[in-house]
C-alpha cells in the first residue's frame, strides 16, 4: 500500500483540481481522501492520471538504431507517459499475428511502461489488401492503422471499414489526401513560396476527412482521425459528430505549439507530417481541443537519427520525438490560458482510455494506479542531448519550457 | 560594406550591399571589353564549380569569371559522380572541404541545400541556384542590366511574367527589386502563381495587356516544363497566345521598355523569336555579358572577406 498525500489531484472526469491524497493498493487506486497523515508528502505538487500516447513509433523491428523498447520506455517514464500505443509502421510492418506476438514479447521484456500495440490496416501498409483484423485483434491489437499512409482506393477502404465495424475494430486514419500531399514538405502560403519548397494546401486534409466521413457514415465503422491540424477540417469533424458518427480526432503536440514559420532556414527537425500550419490554423486547433471537438492529443513520437535529418529539407525524414517533450510543450497551452489542467488531461489521459476501452485515465477508486506527479511551473531549457530517446530529433531544443515530471507510477510501481 | 562570408541569396543583402556589388561589376563590365582580360585578383585561390543540376550558361559564366580573375577553376559535374554512389551532400561537402578550396559555386535541385552545404565548409559558398528558392547572381546581373539601360535601379515599374511558381530567378528578383524600391508586377496564369505571393509586396495579375501597361522593364521567364508534375497549362499554344510576349502585347509597355529573359529561351512559347532578337528592345545578350561581370565582382568581394577572416584568425 502506498499513499501520496498533500497533492493537488487533477480529475479529468470531474474537471476538478483539489488538494487531497491518493491511496494505492494492488496496483489500483483504492481511495481518494481529502487528506492523510501518512504516506509520501507531495508538497502541493500535481497528481494526474498518466498520459496515454496514441501513435508512438518504436524502432523495433527494423530500426533499432533509432529507438528500442528500452529507450522509448525510459523516455516515456521520464515524460509521464504510462501507456504507449504503438504504431505498426515498422520494418517489416506489424501486419500479422506472428510479428505482433514478437513485438508484444519484446515490449513486455524491455519497457517499464505499458505498451499497447496497433496493427496495420492493410498488408505491408500498402493499401491494397486487408490485414487479418480478426487474428490481430485476438493477438492483442488495440487499433488498426496504416500510420502515415492513407488508403487511397475508396473501394478498398469501404470494404475494410465494413469488415472492421462487424468486429468493432477501431480504425485510425491519416487524413491527408495522398495525391495532393505527394512530395510536399510545407504548407502552401507566403512562407513556402519564399523558401521555394514544395507545398500542400490544408484543403488536402479536409478532402480526405470528407471522404472518410462519407465512408464511415455508410459503414458505421469506429473511426479515429490521427491528426486534425487545420481550421478547414474542423467543420467536417463537427458535422460528423453532430450526426452521431462513431468518430474521434487527435492532434499532435507539434501542431498545437509550433507553426510553419518555425521551419525558418530549412530546419529539418521541424519537418513533420502533415507539415506545420499557419498560426491561424494552430490557434483554431488549440481552441478545438479546449472545446472538446478534437478529443485526443498525441506526441506522434517519431525517432529519426541525425543522418536522416541532416539532408536538404525536401529529402530529410519527417517526424519528431515527443514522449519526453509532450508535457512541457503542452504546459505552454495551460500557462497561456488556452485550457486548464483537467481539460488537458481529458485529452491526454481520459479520452484515449475511453477510445481504447481502458479503465485508465481516471482518478477514481478501482482505476489502475498509472499516475504522474509533476510540477507544472518548474522552468528549464530543453537540451536535446539529455533526452532518453535514442534519437534526439526534437524541435524544442534550446527552448525555455515549464513543466517537469517528478515521479511516474505504472500499476502503483514507481518507474521514474 | 558587403561583409558576408557566403552569397546564399538576395534576401539577406542590404541595398548598400547590392549597390556595392553592382558598382564593382560595372567596373568589370568595362574591363571585359579589353583585349587582355587577365587579372590576378583571385590568384592562388581555388574555385570549384559543383553543379548537381544541369547547366551550361551559368557554369560557363562562373568559370570564365574565375579564370579572368586568375583563380584555379575546377568543374565538377555532380550528377555523374559520387551522389550516384549514395554519398550524402554533407559527406561530399566534407570531402571537398579537405581539399581546401576557397570558393565553392554550387547549384542543387533542392531548396536550402546550398545553405546546408555552406554550414559545413570553411570556404566561401556561392549559390548558383537552389531548387525553387534563390538564384542571387542572376538577380544581380538583371539589376546591373537594368541599371545600365535605365540609368537607375529605383522607382521603375517592372513586370515579371510567366512561370513564377517554379522560378528561383523570380524569387531573387522580387527580393532584389523590392529592396531597391521598385514597383513589381507578376503576370502569369494563376496555376503558375505560387500561393501567398501577393504578400511579398508585389501586384499580381493574370492579364498580360493590363499588367504590361506602362512598365519600364519586361522580364520573361522560361516555362519550366521539366519541373512540372501535372497540367499547369492546357497547351503551349494557348500559353503563347495569352502570356507569350509578342509586339502587340509589348505595345502596352512604355515605348522604351526593355525586354529581358534569363535563358535558355523557349522561342514561340513564352517569347516571340523576332522580338527576342530585336536589338532595340531586347537586352538578353547584354544580360549574359553582365553575368560574367557580376560574378567577377561577387567573387572578388567574397575573396576579400575570406582573406580578412583568415587574417583575423591568425592575429588572435
């Protein structure tokens, strides 16, 4: 039994921040008390449900030089992420129960935090043949996605959604129209024009979301859009929710805290997928999270080694690490007055848990004791070489940030 | 005074820098008419021309400029070499750096690649065109041509016509002519107008007759068919009909307006062949001539800054 007392407890379900104590027994939260005379004194710092990060890329199998379960797990623990929901865009792709089984065993051996794997939606993520959704579900896949590759052919996607809806499988899609997005590495506009980089209009996101919403309406599938990053897509999402489709949406920490101008002189650490948007889009998306229209925030943790980033902007790999930078980056939104802490944890803990049917993400008796203790105000300067990920590709290097994780518990055990 | 170590683009230059370069280039333009053109300004220095993209005229121009100033010039055609073997740009840069060149002239198909390379070498780097980003010496030679023809480089109305979207020449010219306080009009089909370009301090129109009204300078751009990955225009004949420069459309400009083209030209696509050859209107040949002079000037200034920084490094 463990008690954490004198803490400010964030309850995303109730939307409250209250001073009290949390009692942990057998890996579960057993009781929330107004105060306790025994246990660890948290000195008024904040306790919240651990982050559930949907869309973490781990380099295993295939790219272990970029990230392993061990390094990702350590970074997650240090970043307050207690559950990594992993992407199947590995080499080879996680598209059979056999590979999934290997993946789960490696995860259990090496990671100090929970790992829930997603599996590929189509074989080899090629968008042509459906993966074995049933077998993969039995083997423990919590969702199905081709990661950053949309299924181009609507006939194939329609069949997959129909099949998936019958087994109540969650489909996660990347909503960027692939023909328009092909080759683009920035968002079109004055910045792209000045830098002479191939660009895509945010309309590519709206078009793809519109198409997918029509297919979801037709098939009744359970659907999550991985990243909604622009104002143009928001009315589509709003309408889909209003007519009762089983639809949720996410956004990455980078699209909430950075804009296209951060790329400056071809800084490849800022190259992400979809590309960073205008400031107007960023603010619209922040507001959508605060309003609950966008349900989930992810780090979209994508480790890339120096070699794949030290290239001309067009040739450089996309993606940024985020497990450890997620909380401080998001604190910027809290300190900036865009949302309060319970709203933030609704988007990074409670909603992901609900989407995946987990009991986590809640601050009530009976919920798993996956908890973080953190100081939302502690200032520091981000040094990328201090990150625990094997790859250090963060766009926040050198940035003044606030928010430090002090302790992380997974099932009541301290892992950081 | 021009103090930069590299010439990567026009965007970072001040109007004073531009004037200094053009004044020196003017001097070299006169010098280039002499029988004996050889000078020792760059004597003992090594210049490497590294072209990752095909070029005849720009490469020749840089080579002649370097040789006239006494540099040892070497040409490397990168398309045929180690890039094919999988070497990265940075490794190529480091390999070259170890050979101690003083001036590196680089053209690359990707925007920003020349800057990336400049970060890794000790010598002065000259951008000879990077992707759709910048082509600074082209803008400088255009400016010199205009200044010599019009007697000034400010308060002129200048039309830049055609394929703006794929053109690094257009971007460099927009920066340069804007800095010198000229009125710039971009004319071309909307499909070839990059998004948000109107926020760069220019007027935009898709009507040639309207756009050319009372302009002092008409800059035509090459239709970059090799960079197009889809239908931007229905056909070359329709393009020529609406946006190709012919005497009728040119009649809207001022009677003494000059016609420019960075070359190579697609005759009968963006410009009427006879008009291009009309010595009363076209300054296309003079542009090529000024190209050598401008490149001599830029290389001299960069070599001066390079020497200065080396002296400073040895004294302290």
